C-alpha cells in the first residue's frame, strides 16, 4: 500500500451474512465477478478457491509463499500471486478473507478504498451450498474425518443424484488405492458435503439440509468467552437444518446442545453414541441410534462395530455391521454419523457401511507415513486435549506392544493457556513426549509472554507413574526430531501431532531413521 495513503478503518465481521443466503431467497444465480482470495494457500481457502474456479472461473488470490496448495491452484488456472500488496486488487469485484486476516492487511485496505465487496470465506461456502442438498459437519473434533468419510461413501457408492457429490473439506481424502483426492470438488450431483467451522461463529450463516454435530466440547473460548455461549452457537446452527440434525450424545457438550434445542429441532434430531440408552436420560424428543459390540482391533488393524438403526432412520429397524480401516472408537462414532447421513440422503445403509470399509482416512488423521528399521511414523492433526487422547488411545489399540513417542506442537498460545493441564494429562497416554515451540497462527507471542511449550511440561508433574522423565520441551522441531530418533527401538511408533507445521518433520524422521538403526530394547 502506498505510504502516502491513510489507513482506512475497516470492520471485519465473520458472522455478517454478506449475501443474505438462507432467508428463503434463491441466490444460486448470483455472480461474484472476479474473486480474489487473501491467503489462498490456506487449507480452507484453497478448497473454496478451487470449487469456485470449477464453478465460475475468474478466481485469483495471494499468499505469503509458494506451497503445494498454491501450485495446485495455479495448475487449475487460478492466478496466484506471492506477496500481499495493494496492487493485487485490480479488476476485482469480490475480495474474500479468513479470520486470520486483519483489517490493516494492504489488500483489505485497497478493497475498502475501491468500495469492493469484502466477504468472509463462510459467505463463499454458503453461496456454494445454495441450491444443493447440503450436509454440514460441525464440532470441536472429527469434522474433517466425518465429512471426508461421507464424501468417500457418496463418491464410492452413490447413484443418481447421490453420485459425484460436491465437497469442501479442509483435508485431502485418502483412497483405497493409496491415491488422494483434494478436499475441494464441484460435482454434478445435488449433494454438497462441507465442514462447518465454528471457531469464529460464521457457521451461523449455513442452512443445510442435514447438520452433523460430532461434539460440542468447549473450544475457541478466545472468541466465545464462555462454554454457554459456545453451546448456544451450536443450538443456533442446528436450528437452521431444514431436514435433520445428527448429533453424538456421548459428548456432554453435545447433550447440552440437544437440551437447548426448541421442540421442532429436537424432533428432527437423530442422536448416536456408544452410551447405553438408559444412561442418557431425557433426549428432548430426539431419536437414538446405538453403536455397540465394539471390539479390539483385529489382526489387520481394523475397527469393528454394529449400528442399531431404528425405523425413523432406515425406514425399517435394522442392524448394520461396520468394519473400518482406521482405528479408534472415535472413528466408529465418526463413521456412524456419516452412514446415518448417507441413509437419510437415500442410500441403503448396508451399501453405505460397505463403502466406509475402503476409507483410509483424511490426510493428517492417523496418517501412517512409513516404517523404517522397525519404527513406524504416524502424522496427525490432533490439536485439542480430547483429540490427542483419542489419537493415543487408537494408537494403543492399533499397536498394543509398541512404545509411543510423541512430537507435539501446540497450536495457538490461547489454547495452550486454557488447556495446559488437559494437554499434559492427554499426552501422559504416551511413553515419551517432546513439546515443541507453539504454532502462533493468528496470535502473537508478545500478547502471551508467559505461555510457552514449557507451560505444558510444568503441568505434567505427578500425573503419571512413568518410571523416568517422560516429557520435555524443545522449541526447534528439527532438533526434537533428531532427539527422538536417538531413543527409539524397533517396534516403536513416533507420532507427529499438531495443527501447525509439525507435519513437515515426518520426512526428516524417516530419513534419520534410515541413517540410524534403532537400538534393540
């Protein structure tokens, strides 16, 4: 931005409904004109940019650095510019931002100066949903896996209007043949599957046909302030579903959401869970689907369970056996939500369950990167204490005799501050943990001067009976990777965990393991 130009006061409100979609008016014919995405290489932004390019073309964007995402978009005809500057905003009609973008961003400033339409990324997703049978997936955990699994089921087994769905997912989908599909696709069918991000309240704009709520464990309290406000946002989101809500009642937060629903919304809600029905009490008029007969993972590492569907869901009461390639009780829940949604959309539940069997996970969700010299490296996006506990529990089921080593990169100073003790308790499920420097995302270290990786380590004293020191902190990820390689043994598992850039050290780990034969136990 020219230094002679004065800063314009710009108010960015992610919850403002820029297009008015959802009020009963048809907006599918609205044209956005040439559309510029600020931070186009981000996981969520790149997916939307790709879908919009497929649907209408005329997409451009900027980012701070070249990445695999920006290269993919460039190959699809998107004009990607490296560096964010006012000169990028020329011949543009609409400018799209995420909650990571601040009002002083030079491209936001130039868009405001020109009087252009400045919209949040959620407005683009709402626009893409319009005219589709949309299924949204919201929750503190499990959004990507559940939405990817539903998209996989429809892609694999969908027929007629269920074939070739659109989907907007913040992770790639791994297929049974080892290939991956990117998280954004504009299909010819009438269904769109999308993650509904609750972090900034913008999911209030969506009016899906079906709303899945995987859980509502309080998170993003830097935005909501209190758990009650967080739950109220989910109650509001559920009320916008035009056909059904699918909600996991194993989670206390989700049960609070259920109790906060009005009678009509609750009557359209399908709950599911592993908890016995008699232990749940009043379900506010909702239907219950039971997940039962969970077994230890079989020799092939699969997860097996049974879904007991009442006639309200499957037209006739039926019991559906499911075998998953991805481990963990939490994934049994995620798969159940996806299979229920596919059934409500019109698919035979047995066909949906069979299709789920070939799902190998969303990228960075128990993503096995390789095994070298007897040591397996697994990468996972878990960044909340509950997610980490679920991940390590699943790892114990998959590798019952292995020692588990964790390289954990906390995500956000505020989340680390809120949940330091809970992080320590979850990480105690591993045998050996190194906490690396915090990934700041949209936050600044100077605003949280006393919050570091050591904040979690301090909370770990006395919470486990591990015989020797089991947790330490090391700011540099590469140094931490080298340190963990020095103490692994054949048969061990190393997990890189976090929502930041910890995933980049997996290649280094595999290389180091190849150069350094682990000592025998």
